[in-house]
């Protein structure tokens, strides 16, 4: 519990009360002298104003998501074309797994670690849902390479146990690990920033899903969330049909 926040919640109503008292004490005294009936029109008007605002709240900030809207997936605008950093490690079966050559596959490159109980399971499940919605033809063109964010701990056996627990198809979903000195520079190159929380000891990290096309170019980059999941699916379909 953050005691500072608790203190703020307890004290805030008193501060507001003092401010209201200071501003409205004189008008209220005058109103009491002249008669409370004179306040009825103002009370009704104020209640009506609040009611109108309440009815308008669902529409505040609403937009017509049409052409050029930020929620629409625009591959030509979002796509990048620089070459993805190459890497080669071992997967959950202790078999070599490399980004290059791509073997004509579209590759989802992400970062997870086996003891993560927060966003890593969400990353795996988001990819799982997208892959499930693809057609057999589309799915055959895609592979997933999940780099460990904790190479000093994660072993191939641990990566396999994690993937098995999530029930993903390990024919295309590979959990990669290797020496820390080799893995960390690759994580940095892909923007997988991470840091261990000094208070909790938890490894905190960014949530990224990098989409590498069949030519080894880093085409798209997404994160977690429903919209990002939809864009991930659309980007794969776009690259498959390219």
C-alpha cells in the first residue's frame, strides 16, 4: 500500500470542502436571508446541466473510424524495410534455430522468459490466437521465434515446459535460448529493453512483436492489446499475399 496515496484520498475531501466553503459561504448566507425558494430555478437549472453532461459523456471523444484513422491498419505507412538483425541459437529441443536464412517464412520475433507471470503469457496467447485464426496456407508460411529475456536462467528444457504449458504448436513456435553474452546484444538490437526491479527482483521488459518478412526485412512492430492483435493478423495476411 502506498501510504502517500491513502493520505491524499483521506485529506482531499476536507480540502475540497474548505475550498467550497470559502467560495460559497457568502452567497449561501445571502440566499438564506432572501429565501430558499429563490434558489429553486438555479437548482433545477444546475441539475439539468449535469444531466445533459451525463448523457453526452458516452459520445465525448468518439470518432468515426474512417479512412486515415489511427485505428485503421495502413501497411504502406507503417512498414519499414531495413534488414532484421540476424541471430542463431538453440530452440526448446536443443536444435539450431536461426532467423537467417528465412526459408521463405514470415517470422514473428518476440521476447519472453519462463518465470514471467505477467505479460509473457499474454504475448504467447496473443500470438496463439492470431495463428489459430489464420488459414492452413497462411499458417504454413509463418514461424515464431521467442527469444529468452533471461538467458542466464532459461534452458531449452525450461522453454519447452513453458510452451507446452501454453499448448502452442511447437512445430512453428520455437523458444530460443543461448549464452547470455550472445543473446543480450540481439535483444538490444531488436529493442527488447529490460531491467530488474530493485525492490521486487522482477525482470521488467517491453512487450514487442517484430514481424520479419520472407526476405529478412523487419516489416512491422506491434505490442499487446486487442487493436495490436488485429494489426498483427492483418500484417501477416498482407505479407503472405505480397
